C-alpha cells in the first residue's frame, strides 16, 4: 500500500487550530492519564463503584450502578455524540458535534475543560495507555484528530486515500490495543471520480508507521458502514454497524469480510463486543432492538426488544449506544430518553428504564 502524501507525525502541533487546553464553562481540569472506555452496571462485587456515563442531545449524565441514581454533569446545548472514560476512571471525554469541542470532565473535582477541534465531531476513542484521544470529524472535509492529552498537542489527519477520490463522513473511530492502526466508519461513497453514482461501502484504515507517519487506505467491506465500530479485545476483528447487517472484518487479512444479516437493523449506531470476545451486541436503530451475535458462528442468536418511539406512524427514536460491564454480565443500552440494562446470561432487560432527562446516544463506563 502506498503512503499518503499528507502524512503527519504525532509530534507535530495541529496547524490552524487552537488545541491549547482551555476552560470551557467549568474551571481547570488537571492533568493525568486518559484511556480506553469500559462499560458496566450491576450489583456484583467486580462492578462495585462503577459509574455509567451517558451523552446525547443537550446533556451528559452519570448513573450510579448500585443505586441507579442519575446525576447531570453537563447541561450544555448541543449534540454530544461520542463519549469515553479513562482507564483509571479519572476523566470522561465527550464530543460535541456542532462546535467540535472535546470536553473533559474530571471525576474527582467535577471540573470541565476541553479541546477545540473542528466542527462535526462524532465518535471518540482513547488508547489503552491513556495518552491519545481519537476523534472522527466530518467537518467540510473528513478528518481524524489525534490529541495527545499529556503534551496537550494534536495532529489532524486528512482522510484522503492514496488512490485519490473522496471519503464519506466518518461517524465512529476505534484504535487497536497496540496503537498500530486506527479505523473509521466512513460509510458508502464513490472512491473514484469515474464511479460517481456507484455506492460502495468502505472503512478507512489509518496505519501508524514505525517513523510515526500515517498511511491511509480504504478497506472495501460492502454494505453501508456509517454507524458504530467495535473491536474484539485481542484486536483481530473489527465489527461495523451497517444498514441491514453487521460487518465483520478480519484485521489480519482485511479482504476477509463477513456480512452478518440482522434483519431488523435500520440505521443502528451502537455496537459493542463483550469483554471475552464471544458476543457482539448491535443496536437496530429505530426498530428498537438489540441484536445479539455469537462470534463463533457469526449468527444472530437473539433479538431483545428495548424501546422505540413512534410518532404519527413513523419510528423516530430507537436503540443507540451500547456498553458492557467489565465482567460482561450486563450491557447498558441507550434508547430515546432512557438507559436500559440487559442481563447477558438471560438476555433479558432487568429493572426499570433509567431516565436521564435527554435523548441518550452514547454510553461508556468507569469508576
């Protein structure tokens, strides 16, 4: 694969954007490590002390997993479409679409500060060592922003494939455990000018080279991978939410792609892999289901109805973000203005819906 001629190193400060840490309606944030988000709820000992963080339209909230008490931590107007928690639970990061802010909530002193990136901020992820925050942005042109939370610097990676052409708008982003590759869901688009009108589904791979440069390549996967992304714990498989199916990509051989028919998937955005890698939970969007996939057979073994909202005969809201508890025994699901908890052993909803007071879109877990 050819290297992109727009390669940028991690060490370069993002040109033309203000990436200095700034107070965003909440006081100073304080330093510390940041890292990959976890997931959780339940009364079992392993999940004791866990907090569930939910972002959405005009708000961000935390849920105490023991009491189910909801605490509003951010009331800003906007669409907060991505959320992640540092490995030590010290910080929660959430992105606001229109302004492009990546806000950082300090779980100890409750202060909020943030980074100004490009407008069109969508999904967010964090490396396991907590140093880098990855942001998928639509902007005028699709970009990947990589923020070094320790140095308080950032680089912007324009998503222009080596062969030319244009990418679709990236909706979500995930990074491999070893930080060698970043993947973005860029949906259906025409890669080459002579293919205008031909819809082809691609996931964008951004490979980090030994010299800290980037090589950008489109992975042709079919379908319409314009929703959420999730990676197996070992980093070998990537799962993408698509219209009508879930796409599975073997990252050791990206040409090996499996389309898993989910039947009731319509505009599903949420997807998560269980901590043991055995199960994939994928939201169906406006139909209101969670599709449960056995990764050993690549088949849907159950569809759990959660909730959808129908107005004048049209389904408006349905299932969105999903997150597992660290032990994999429970999964949290966003749907409309509520969060639901699924017992993964019985594959049933447990307890009452947890109302967060705003349209819930994304969910992550920390202590």
